[in-house]
């Protein structure tokens, strides 16, 4: 049984302080690109997330139908428990979906929920 998950981050989950607070450790990953998405910015209303990240606006991936659109980021290998912890960190503007990476892998990614 696979006890690890792949999580693609293009935003604040790449920041070491956010990782330590969310997961209790610094994550290790590799660069990849999320296909058929583009980045926009969203204002974060959750004061705890703003305090932790130090940012009032976070990038958010918006689905496109264009395979040429790519979002650069990092794929982290995490546990199932850590995936649940990342769900707690992300605000309601985001939903977790399985994304297709340029490397051919699939990874969980938080994208726009609208």
C-alpha cells in the first residue's frame, strides 16, 4: 500500500516557515510544471494564513483548456497525514484536485474552487 502522496506547490507551501508550521518539518521536492493552468492572485481572508505566510495575496491556479499553459512549482513527497494537514492550511478559495505534471507524473494540487 502506498503511504506517500505527491503534492505540487506553486505558492506559500514552498516557504520553509509555512512547511514547518503546517507539517512539522521542511519538505524535499523537485521542480515540475502543472499543465493546463495559469496563475492569478487571490486575496486571503483567513488572518492565521496571512500571519503565517506574511502575504495578503496568494497565487491561485486557474484551469485553462490550453495544454501550453504551465505553472512552475515543486512536487513534494508527503504522507497521507500531511496531505490532510495541507487541507487544513488551504483556505476555501482553493480545492484539491489531481493535476497532470509536465514530467508525466500526477500530483495533488490546490487550484481555484470557482
